[in-house]
C-alpha cells in the first residue's frame, strides 16, 4: 500500500471496496459515497438465496450507525417505534406472500426482512387472526347446531379474549423465549448466526398469516376439509419457521438442534390443534347447549 | 438669506418662547370599550341553555357531515369528543338485554363494547401516526367516533326488526341493513382520514379501520334478543 516510509508523505490507499475484501467486518467510509448505499448493496449481494454464507447477520449496529435513517432513540419515545413502521403497502404484501409460500433455501428473514423488521405485520396479523377465529368459530357452531331444537344462538364473546391471550402469547412471548435461547447458545458456540428480537417477532407474526384463510375455511362443517386445510397450513407455516431458524442453529450440538427445531414445530402444531378443538365444534358433538 | 429663511419650515416660530411657569395639566383617559369587554366575557354571562345549545349544534353539524361525507375539513378542524361518547354509550346500551345476559357465553357486556370502541380507536390512531400520518390524535379519535353513527342507527333498526319479524326474513333484512351501514361507516371515515397519509401507505391505514368497523358490525348483527 504505502510506497515510502516517510510518515509525512501522502499515501495512496486502495479503494474502500478492496479494503473490505480483506476484512469483511470492517467499517469503511469513503468520501465520495452517499453513505448507506454501498454498505447495503454489499450486504444484499452477500445474501443471495443460494449462497451459503456464514457471515454473522448479527445485531451489529455499524450498519445502523452508517445509515442515517435509524437513529438510536430511547425506547420510551415515539420515534423509537416509528422506525418499525417504515414500510409500504407492497412490502407488507411481499412479506405475507413470502411467508405463505416457503421456498427451499430462501430464508424469510434474509430475503424479505432485509434488516428492516416491522411491527405492523405481526400486530395486525395477530389481531386479524384473533377475530377471524372468534367469528369463524361462532359461525361454524351456529351451522353445526342450528338444526337442533334446544340450540340457542349466542355470540360467545368471551372466546375473543381467550383467543387473544393464546395467539398473542404464541406470537410475542415465544419469540422472546426463542431469542433468549439463541442468544445463550450463541455465547457458547461462536459461529452462530443470531437474529434480533424484532426479526424473530416478524418471522413468527408473518408465519401466522397462512392460518387466517385456513380458519375461514373451517367454517364449513366438513371434517375432511378441516383436516386437509390444517395439514396444509401446518406444513407451510412450519416449514417457513424451520427454514428461517435453521441457519441459526445448524452449527450447534445435534441434540440442541433437534430440541429447538422440534420445539418450534411442536408449538406450532399445538396452536393449530388447540384453535381447532376449542373454537370449532365437530358435527359429531351431540350435546346441545342447555340454555 | 431671506429666501433660505422662508424655505425652512416653521420659519416664523423660531422666536416663540414658552415660559416655564405655564402649568400643563389635563386628563389623560383611554377610552375603555366597555361594550367590547362585555362581548369577550359574554360566554360567562350567557344563559346555560345557550352554551349547551351551541355545543349541541356543533355536534349535530358533524352528524350531518358524516351522513353526507364530503372531503370537508370541518370535522377535522373543530374536533370534539361529545359525539363519539354519545354514540358509544347509545350503542353499548342497545347491545344490552341480549340472550343469556347473565350467562358467561352471552353477548358483549357494556364495558366490553366501550373498551373495544375506545381502545380500537386509540390503536388505529397510533397506527396511523406511526405510519407517518399528519392528523392529530384527537382529530382521528373524533372522526372514528363520529363514523360509528351509521352502525348505531343500524343497531336501532335491528332491534326494531327483531321485535316484529323473526326467522330468516328478519335475518336477511338485518344483514342488508348492517352491511350497508358498515360500508357507509368505512367509506365516511376513509374519506376523512386518507388525506393525511402518505400515498404509498394508504392501504396500510385503511385496513385497520375496515377491521374495526367489521368487528362492530359483527356485534350488531349477532345481537339476539332474550326470549
């Protein structure tokens, strides 16, 4: 690099890009760039769908410090939460479709979130799911029991609160536990990819979006239809979650990998089955509501 | 010399002297506009009936704006929360007396309706502000609350229908009425709210409003009377 040993002689340095090749974690600033763009392009290029990258995605905040938009506001201010709503309509649509149709090798967080997790999707998808379950359950109960003489229709409003508790704890408390678990493991195994809490919440929230049409389908009182749609929804959302979290655990101890992956899948199955059995009564139920 | 003297203003006054022992006295009084002060304080002096009627007229004017939603800024400029409170209490009262009122699988209680309407409005307002909307917090609450009016009217109509007609004909009538008023509410509130949003996020703001009125319509439609 430097031609002479004279410290006062101006030294020609190589381009920032070449410097970055040597050490990918280094932060480089070049005078003529416009700040965030070269860094982001490099990141995006590094995450091509078929590239088996071992780069730590991490919660490094060098990118955030370089990009002017994400200021580190304290968490009790309004601006802190505003940066999680920095998305547009087509982004939300892409993310929902991406979570419904998993593609092998496409990691949801890498491909769709791209360091911009949002809170809009998880929150409103959860609320939609809560009301979809409550309303569909109510309609399906009505359709199943309507012929019976003792049946009195009730709106069953209490079930909304129960549904809300179950779904919000699945979509928000479980990512908290998973994030803590991944953080603990990444302290022990150095080369683990780790996701930020918001990215995990985003992945879980968007993975629930396949359940909303499935739950609406469950209104029709045909058991084979319900089981088909539950299996399809489970496969799709489970595979999205598994493919998302696979890079985070694959370098770990095999037993831990199996434990975490099976935990994710099992809780997903539990949620689906629990919703179905609690909110939707089957035509074989012969106990009319004695009201 | 003379011409120069003549051209100076007040040329002839240079030899006027004022003796110092002429007292200068008089009265300086500022004309107090006593009638004007009475106008400013007049809202304290007016009869209570006037004050109440003025507020009622403002609320009534906003009801008319909801009935014929145009892109006017009157609803936004002078927001008030009397109308939403009135509508919310009316709707919650009309939703009482339903089937299985004392059981735990009945319809929504008064407090639940209240919480849904007010918390729902607050969450939608926060959502639109976080997405970069320029509307203020209380203006948005005001708009969302006033646009519940078609659904309150539909609830009253549904209760009347339930008194007379039962069975599937009654249900069809109620469904039609509730659907129309749901569309009216959503259309009216989006007419007021979408102007303040950036254009690439309008759908993100409209969807929660749609969900909010859908849930309220569901509560109105599934009201079943105790028999």
